C-alpha cells in the first residue's frame, strides 16, 4: 500500500476496520485474482463457491442485523470491504459481488418481513 492509503486508514478506519480490510484483501489475492485469467478463458467464474467462502468469512451482510445472518457492523466496515473489491482484476466479478451485497439486499433489509 502507498502512503496515501496508509494515511486515510489511520484517519478513518479503526484497527478492527483494517482487520476486515486485510481479510478481504487476502481473499481477493488468494481466491480470486490468481484465477481470473483462467475464468475469463472458460467464460465462467465459480460464483456459488466464491459466495459460500465469502459467507463463511463473514463478508456477506456486513452491516445487516445478526438476527438475519448479518454481522451488524457499521458502514466503515462495508467501505473497507468495497474498497478491497476494487482490486479484483475482473470488474465484472466485482460487480457481480456488489450486486448481491449492496444492491439487492438493502431493499430486503428495509422492506422485508419475517413472514
């Protein structure tokens, strides 16, 4: 990381926020980026497998109520998560993830019911 990011991390993010950031960065660097070229050639990425791993690591539902399987964390955790997704070597894959984590789920969280 460059100095600029280091400085912003110190100003805006706590140590706990940065632990999540590093965990997401590690996931992207180990589970996604090494395989992007292969997935591009195949025309397929194992999204179900990736989402399962992300869920196991607590990356899905970061700011949602634990009552519904979320982590109950603040927006800064989600911001750190999203910033690290920006390092995925395939923009389409990052979009596929954020559609699920940040586009589809807010409406369910806001307007969904227990029925």
